[in-house]
């Protein structure tokens, strides 16, 4: 990095000490922007870069709740309202013990550019808590969600800030939070949260959207080489919302996913994942990946290692940040993997990204390839505002169109700045210029 971009990065590190994931996300974006700033120096005027790396607002709050045995727990809640140039803050809530302000800031920062790529008029934000839902009863999760929303409700609204799910936050948690919001406000503002149930304002395809979109993006990248997913072997990590629907769409397009994982290990099923069984275990029983192996002859659980050790054509990291490092990337490349589409946010380390790009792998960063989730959330907001609901085919066709547009915007921006096929540069440049142009139009605010 050099010049103004380097100066801004150094300021971010100095001002946000110890927030390693936030530094990593900012560095990746700023590095990509060097050719953009060189071609359009006005983007560095009026401290635009300094403003875009500083959240508009950061809220940190106490979340007290009572467990089933009557013991009181205190968690920490976060909402980072990062950038509202393009619309209300939009981004999910993560409940995981690793959550801290640096992780929420990295996610919120990525969200600005991701949401800009969807071209749907949504700003960037993210939130969550260090609460761990694993092993908690329904009643405990409900009490936690109610306490969390009691504070969060002061800060959100359909035209202000619209949270959704992420790791540890699915339909059940969104339901408990919406119920509490409605009670506190005495107002049925369906558009205040997305990822809602279908009976109370949710959109068809929202559940599937992130995983489906990740695979559609892989298919678009392959199409640039005249190829398809048909007949390809796929490694997937994670076994949550994104992983399950990435597996489903990959199967629909003729590929064979053979792995998935959770924090206890990964499963290899060479015959191809039995998706009905996986859904039954994860969505109905809230079980673990080891339960799959117990019921599926031929599948094995590997407790040590990573799904990236298995030879495949396509890798879809769908669990969490920095789950795929330089060594794993080298292994994938050595084993013949030619496509990586990220379902998770920032799952590949900088060393892994470098290894993929050096080897000519078709590599899509999450802010482009997993944007289908937030895009369909924006479609949910649109349906809520119009008090209507589209059928599956309509919502699915819109998602497919949006993913194709995001792919094409990335390709065009990469070409414009002289690095054809570089989806990292393409996504960052296309997302950044959309936000920056509007920030300039709005003046210094
Ligand atoms: P879920 O909570 O549904 O599933 C998360 C999965 O990842 C689980 O299998 C979980 O295993 C695993 N996992 C999470 N943290 C770790 C960890 N530290 N080490 C190993 N495994 C881990 O979350 P989602 O599927 O919704 O989210 C997955 C990723 O996709 C995240 O990066 C998220 O930010 C991103 N994303 C999600 C979107 C959405 O619409 N849901 C939209 C865009 C991006 P375990 O149960 O053992 O923890």
C-alpha cells in the first residue's frame, strides 16, 4: 500500500487497536482501491476514505437474562451502524461466543460494499452478542432475545436500521426479537427485521438465498470459461443455513457436494450428501454433524483437519471468517480445485486469497458471492412496504437476476481497472464507487 491509502490504513490500526479482523477487512478493500484512487483522485478528497472506514455510530450495551435454573447472566450486545449513504443500515445479528466489537466492525464494513453491489438502496451495519445459543433451551433463547431487543429497539426501525440473521440467529431468534419489538412499540412494523417467518411477513427464498446465491455466483464464474457445475465435486464447510442451501443449489445444478462441517469436525460422504437427512438433523433436531455419520452408511467424521484436505473441483467455505488459510488453499490448488465461491464472510485469509489468485483459480470474495442473502432481505422489505407477498418463482427469479448483475458488475470493474478476472478488485471497486459517489453528493455528513 502507498500514499493516501496507506495513511488511512495506519490510522485505522492506530485508532482501533487489537481489532485484527477489522484491520484485515479494511486492508483488503483499501489495497484494491489503489488503482481506483489513481484514476479518480477526487475519491480521496474531503477525507472520503477516512470517513468510510469510521462507523457512523457504534452501540454497545448490557444484556442481562435469567437461565432456566434462575441464575443471572450478563452478555454484551453490539450494533454498529456503519454507513447510511445508500439507505437504512442493513446487516445481520450474530450470536456466538467469539463476538467482539472488532468482528462486528469487520462484518459491518464488508456489508457496506456488499449492499452497494446489490443496487437495492441499503446501507451497511452489523450487530450481535457474545451469547452462545448452543445447548440453551428455547425458553432461555427467548429470554435472551427479549432482553437483547429491549435495548436494540431504541436504535432500529424500517427506515433507520433493519437487522437480520447471521451465525446463531435464524428464524427462531428473529421471531422472538420481532415479538418483543412489536410489544415494546405497539406497532406491527414488519419491515424492521428480515428473515421473518412466512406467516408474519417473511419472504419466500430468504432462507435459501445466501447459499443459492453463492452457487449461482460460482456458476457465473465458470460460464466465463465456457464451463458449468455439472459433474463437479464440491467441498462445503459449515452445516448451518448457508451451507445447507449451497449444497441444495449445487445438487440442483448437477454437482456433487461431498463434505460439510461444524466446530467438532467435518464429514466426508463420497456418495454425495443426503440433504434430507442433513436438514432433518440440523433444522428439525438442532443436532450435530456426528449424528449424520451415525445414520448414513459410508459417511465418515474427521475430527482433526479441514474439508479442504479432500480433493474437489469447487470449494464453498460457508462457516466463518479465516477458516481457510494459505496451507489449505495450497492443498486445494494442488488437488485440482479451480473454483472458490465464499458463502461465509471473509473465510479465506489474505495468504489463501493470494494463493488462489496466483494459481488462476476463479475466486469470489464473500461480499460479492454471498450477497444473495441481503439482496433477498431487501426484497422482503420491498414486499413488507407493499403489504404483499410474491410466489417462490418470482422471488427466485429476482435473486437469480441480482446475482448475475453483481457478477457482471465485478467483471466490468476488474476490466476497467486493468485486472480482468480479479473479482476482489472488481467487487471492491464497484461497491466503493457506488457508495462514494453518493457520499460526495450528500456533502460532509
Ligand atoms: P449458522 O449459525 O446457520 O451456521 C454456522 C455454521 O458454521 C455452523 O455449522 C457452525 O458450527 C459453523 N461455525 C461457526 N463458527 C465456527 C467456528 N468458529 N469454527 C468452526 N465452525 C464454525 O450461520 P450461517 O450459515 O447463517 O452463516 C455462515 C456464514 O455465512 C457466516 O460467515 C455468516 O456471516 C455468513 N453469511 C450468512 C448470511 C445469512 O443469510 N445467514 C448472509 C451472508 C453471509 P457450530 O454449530 O459447531 O458452531
